C-alpha cells in the first residue's frame, strides 16, 4: 500500500507567523509599496493645491485691493482719457480799466507714456518731426513721476502752428500724442510794470508742500512774483476736465462728458497806467536804472511802481527755458530784483527831512535858529565837510540848500536813538506792509541795534554820518515814498497797497488798511514844507522838478556808493562806482494828492532824478484836469563824473 504524505503547502497558501498573529488579532495588513507611493503623490497634490489657492488669493488681494486704483485708472485709460481743462487766470486791470494782464490761447504737445512702447524712439521721432531739442524733451519725460504715466505730460509748450501741423500729419506714427489748447498768460506791455505785476510758472515742489497750495498737483501754473503771487488764489480759478474715448493708439473718438473750467477773478489795481508809463518814459529818457514809487498820500494807493532794469514776464508764461533763465540770473544788472521793495540804499540828503522833523519835535532847535556853515565843521575831533559854504542858514534854508553842516549839528544834538525813533515812526527801517511779496526791511541804527548785532557800543562820531543819510542807515525806495507821503499827509503814515478795495468784480473786497498816525506840530510841518518848497521853487537843489502853478515840494539826495578816496584809487569811472541819486516829492504843498520817490541807481546826482518826477506830476495833474497828457521827455544825457571830478574835498557822505 502506497504511503500517503501530506503535500507541502504552496507559497500562496502558507501564512507567516506574523500574518497568522494579525489574522488572529484582526489587524489589517500593511499597505503595499504601490499603495504608499500613491498615497505620497496624493499628499503632494493636496499641498500643491493649497499653495496654488494661496497664491491665487494673494494675487486677488494685490490686484483687486492693493492695486485697485492703479489698475482701474489703467483700465479706464485704455479706452477713456481725462484731459485737464486749465482755467484761465483772472485779468488784471489798472484803476481805469486798462488791461495790464490778460490771457491768450496756446497749443501744448503732450505725451501719454503708457501708450508708448519705446519712449526713446518716440522722443526721437517727435524731435525730428518738430525740430525740437531731443535732449530737452527726454529731460522733461525723465523728470515725471511714474504715477503720471497715464496722464498727458507736456513736452512742447506754446507750440507754433508749424509744429502742430507736422505732428498732426504724422500722428499715426506717434501713439500717445495729445495736442491741447490751453490759456496762457499774456502781458501786453512786455516789461511795462513787470515788477509790480510779477510772472507765473509751474508750481514748485517746495510750494506744493505749503498749505496755500494744497490741492494743486505738479504742473499747475501759479504766480511767482508781484500781483500774480500775492493774489494767486483769486487769480487761479478752478480747472475743468474733459473725458474722452480713445482707440488703441490713443486717438480721440468721442467726448463722454466735460466739466467747464471757471476763470479766475479779475483784479483792479490802484496802478494808474498813464503815471506808470510816464515814470518808465522818464527813466528811459534819463538813461539810468533805479526805481520809482508814486502814492496817493491820503490812502496809500500805489499809483506807479517802477523797477529798472526789468524783465519780460511773457518769457515765463510758457515756461522759460534753461538758457534764458540762466541768462537772467547771470545778468550783473540783476533785472529780476524789484529795487523798489528789495533794494536797500543810503538815503543821502533826503534823510534830512527826517532829521528836521525829529529836531523840531524834540525841541532841540527852533525853526529860526541859524547855524553858520563855513564849508564844514569839526565834530568829535574830526572835520566833516559840506558840499559848499552856505554861511548862516536856518531850518528852511538848510533844507532847501541841503546844508550838511546844519544837519551835522542836529545829529550831534539829537543822538542816534532819537534819530532812530523818528525815522522808524515815519516808516523808515521797517516793513511798509504793502500787499506785494518779498519786501525787505531797511535799517535805521540805534545803540541797541549795534550792541545786539555787533556786540559793540555806538560811537558818537557815527551819528554825524547818519545825520546826512550815510553810514549805517539804509532804506528802500518804497519806504522813502511812505515817509514823503506822511510828510504830505500831516503825519499820517499810509500803508501802501496795489489792489483796489472797492472793485465791483469778484474777489477783491479787502478794507483799506489804516496806517500809523503821528501828531506832528503844525509849525513842524509848515517849516519842513517851506524848506522843501524852496528847494524846488526857490534857490534850492531841486529846481528841475519845478512846475509853475503846481506847488511841488521836494528834496534831492546823493548817496555815495564808495568813498571819494576809493574812487580816486579806482582806475577809471566805472558805472558801478557812481553815486546814487534820490528825489522825494509831493504836490500840491498843503493839499497833496500825489507823493513819491525817484531813485536813480548810479545816477550820480539827485537833481537828475527830479525831471522824472516832474514828468509824472505833470501827467497826474493833466489827467486830473482833463488836459492833454504831456509828451514823453526827450532822451537827455547827463554828465558822467570822472576820476578827476572826484578829486574834491572828502565829505562824510551824501551831498545835495
């Protein structure tokens, strides 16, 4: 019988001990290697999904929230464009309605950078088309902030029609090109009244940081000097906007809506066109530079304000180029300086008016007291010369003949602090308060001033020079006009102003600002006016201002620029070594309706400034009485002092 043996179990049918244990304990078998790989891939896929969704979430926040405004503007600009409609600035008129500043239309060529792929090539193409300077255009574009990429940036201002026609013909080759018509400031008289009117230009970064320019953006046109600056907020108006649909190359297809700009308020000035013209004609005829300020002494209204040399504000209206700006800055005559408000000069003998009032009011001299002039006098151990030998003179004669010796003596009697007191009270050495920007303050020294400024004591001998308007004292032409207006108006010191308060147009509603009042004794005023009347109408130094029947009063002054010894040391008589000339005036003597000053820079003699004032005064009365205005004075040359002329006895300073 065959032996029966159990066949060994096959591999598939056998269990390992571990499998048996798991089977008994109902433990599931471990995953296979394939299962593990699949599970790992699934995990990676899940993480990738999470990362992708996180990235999408961040991108969504960035696009929809963080960059919402930017992309919205870009999106709108892809089919719509907002074009600024600049508001015309308000016109500026003189007191009779004569237009001094107005607006004209000009054409600007602009670039929308966002619509140009190759900006450099675009600039080169525009330069070839228009003949404009490529580097200048590139410089303008480079200075623009990235945020302005979607806005038109002006690259050529006030483009001539030939340039506009050229770019219009090649517009398909110049995507992003915009030609805008804008109002531009226009000054019909060119340099006429330039320093009073001022000029405009683009707002600067510094101005944008100031409260008064809040709300403006880069590129806005604002006033930078004169009336344009002082009343910028009234003149600017409110800009409008035009929303247009453009195609893919930036060409306008349709206007969606438009908000019209609001023109700035017009201003009427106190300036009298005819008096301003007369003053400027006078300087032209005299052939020297300087300043003139003409006031109505009763109200302080500025009737004329001249500063020469001048500039043409039209050069700034469309954006002055770097070359022209550099030329103005480098000009040694400094045409940008408003000499009427910012020039500080020794007043020369015109300061004797202040000395006379101070001495009479302080009682240190009687009007009839006489002092003997023998060509000068010794004060504090030093000889101070007079420009002549006047003999015995009283107050009125000393003023008329501008006797230095007489006023040396007054200076010795008063002392520097009383001189300071009365000069300041009459408007010198202080701000006038005129409604024009950038006025500077003159200087009338005192003991305290020298101690605080230089840490030194005041020497009595210094007072002698100050007594005739030399030494440390310096004044502006405007402050001299205020002083003379106070003398003409019974001691009432006016606050000068150029904006008429009662103008019925929009905006100008300020009240007349009252000035300081001095209680001057009638005898003081009568004595000073008698001396100033004699200076013009008698044997005085101001006879060239005489106008029969007009009762003009006035005083000349000559202020040394360098000492006579300095002039002798110079190699020749250069123009900038010549003395300055002054003439202050008012008319009529006892009921003045006009007062002011003419300052002749390096004009050598005060009497040479007097004819300019006479032409202004003659024009004033002719206009007041409805008479034909006087003709422009003929050009007249005046003597030029040579080095040999200067070789005369040394004086302490200002002459007649």
